[in-house]
C-alpha cells in the first residue's frame, strides 16, 4: 500500500469506530466465541463495550457542524449501517456523499483469519488500511463529540499531528497490581479462565514500550486523535508480527497495545513536539450525584478552550440525564431549528 508524504495542505479525514451491540445478527456472530461463558466473566465482552444509544448521530453531526473542513468521514462497522444518513441528508445534503461505511472485511483484507473480531484495539490497529484514507486523519470513538468550532491546526500543525496529553512515569504499581491479581485469581482461587480487565493506561504503556520507552510514556486522553497514516503504515510494514499479535484477540485483551499511543510515540521518535492539552470534558454519568450532567455541561460552556466532549457508558445512565445531555447537544448543533431534536 503506497502512501505519499503529505504537506500541511493535505486533506484531513475522520475515522469513527461504531457497533450496535443490540443487533441480533451481531450477537449471534459473537455467541460462539464466548465458549459458553457468561459475558461478565470475559472483560472485553462486557455489554457496555458494544452498547449504542445513537451517540454516533451526535458524533457525525458535530463534525459536520464544527469541522466543515474535514474531507471525508469513514465509519468502521461489522456489516451494519448507523442510522445517521437521514439526518445528514436533511442538514448537510451536500456532504452525504462524503460519508462512507467501511466493513471490517475491507480493512482486514489479507488478514481474514482474524475475523470476526470484537476487540476495539484490533480494529483500531487496522484502520490505517482504509482505501482512500488521507495521510492526515483523526480517529473518533462514537462517544466523542465536538462542542466548538475547530481548525485544521487543532489537529495538525506544521504538517505534524498535534499530540494531546501529558507525560507520565511507567505504570509499575499498576502493572504489579495487575499481575498479583492475576496470580491470586488463577492459582489461589483456581479461576483458570481469569483475565485482568484491559487497562486504558497499560494499553498505552505497551505501545510506548514497542516504540522504545522504558521509564516514561506520553499519556493520551479520551479526545479525538490526530494520526499520520504514513508513520503507522511504515511501522507495521516493518513489524508485521506486532500487528498480527495485536489483532489476534477476539475480545479486547489486557496484553494488547493502544494504536493511538503507538502512533503518538512514533511521532515523538520522529521529532514531533506539537504537544497540547486535551481541551476535553470527560463524563461517565453512571451512579453520579445529582447535578453531575449540569456541571459537565457548564464546564463546556464557560471554558472556551474546551473543544471536545467524551461521554462514556450513556446506556447505563439515568434516562433523564441522557436526555439532558442530548438536549444540550441538540441546542449547540441547532437541531431544534430543523425539527431534528426529537430523534
């Protein structure tokens, strides 16, 4: 796969990963790989990892509203179609043709033996293989939203990805706790199938190690992430075993590395020093005190530096809180002006 080096004027694309875990065909496809075990006993198979309450709608519409310079939006799915095209046709009819659905089979061409996969880390590791994807692209989870206008320089400056996060020391205490828990569960309590919960931080640490880091690592947040396709493509071409190992897991696994973290550390190795704060409000409105959603919305409103919002596990929160969040997103995206705030 030939990828030309980009200049700053190179177009910027967006990639979004999405799944509807309630789809019957999806659950039937997943069932044989549980091997008769309850999903609660497989950390990477928990229901919340596949749940959807139509966050993808706000993700896509926020990009079209606040980042109109984005050339194309690619949505990676497993033989599914997100319910966003009717809204896009009403609000942004001229952009309808710029949104493409990419099936897992396309990005796993020549790696079909690893399908089906239900691991987000496996899927992320292959997204750079999307046909026609720009060298500069931004990766969104479907629970990432833009809440203010962004500019190309918010993601790429001087032709390099902007790296949002901060430096941290090697997570040795966390790793020790992980392996101590694993030992006790497997060899003391005799839970022979026990697997540690995949960790956001340890996944990043695994990536940093691949890039040669031993004492510290660059810790990214739950923001949209800028990626230079050429850099990761070159790495995986030169290190095919790392790619195959990472995509070999059917479910998200504690041993997998984080694709975005690998991209960030490879960029740093190449001299990229375009570091920036996350500019993020993160919320997980599950079992929170009264007013949690209001506080998070107010934080977005009063701080003009906040451009990104991540709202995780919305399917588990109180319906009234979810409605409040979506109502606020409706207002900033001006959906009520188009009769689309009742979706």
